[in-house]
C-alpha cells in the first residue's frame, strides 16, 4: 500500500495505530476543549453566553449552541429578566432538559426573588416548578451599553407527584 513500507515479516509498522492511541489518550486527559462532566462552566462576566449549575448534584451545563433566535438565551424586557437554557445529550445518556427562570424588577446589580423557575426533563416528560418569590437570583453584572447580564442562582422545584430537584451552584453570563 502506498505510504507504508513492508517489514520483513510482511506486516505494516504500528506507527499510525500508535498515533491514534496517543491522540485518544490525550483527548481523554485534556478533553479536546470539551468541558468535563465534573465541572460547571467557569464564572464569567464578559457576555460569553454560558450557563451551568448542578441538578441534584449532577453537573448541568447548557449544551445547545447559541445562535440568533435559538438556543440558551437571556432577555431583559421592561425590567424583567428571562433566562432559558437547554441541555441535550441525544446519544448515550439520552437527556433533553431545559431550565427557565423569570425575575421581575431587575434594574441593576443586586439580589432578586425569582418569580418563576422551572426544570423540564423532556425524555421523562416531567416538569418541576419552583414556588414563586421564594428562591433568589443574584445579578452580578448588568451592563446596558454592552448588553451583558451575568449572575448566580439556585432553587428547589417539585412536580405534582411529589418528586423534587435541587438546582444549586448556578451561574450564567449572557449577551442580551
């Protein structure tokens, strides 16, 4: 075969296989630029369009690509903040989930009561809702000139069957 020289035993050298093995090992160790499943996205306040938290201690980072009109978003309308984030793992673990939060009266940096917070597990067809005005969201950056909003959040939500989810260590950083 072109590009390979045959050895005396008539076998090809194992160099291409060695390179592939080394590549796989390096990707496993360094992640090839993909966030580890054990790490929530790093906090940011630059409008980097990130969203991450823990859902019942499981790391939950938004995986849907941000694009105009689709994907995880933050919107500020009439002093209200709406954040919606998606996570899809259609192969392997089979997850299709959404977290949505709404907060009225957001005028700047500060801590606000969540008017609504929802966790949706689309594969299990389960919706978990947090009671309004109980949980908090903290806005750490609200730059109206650069249109950046970032902050932290946590909430507990339940469904009609009595099951609950705990959403903790939440962080977001969006352009709006």
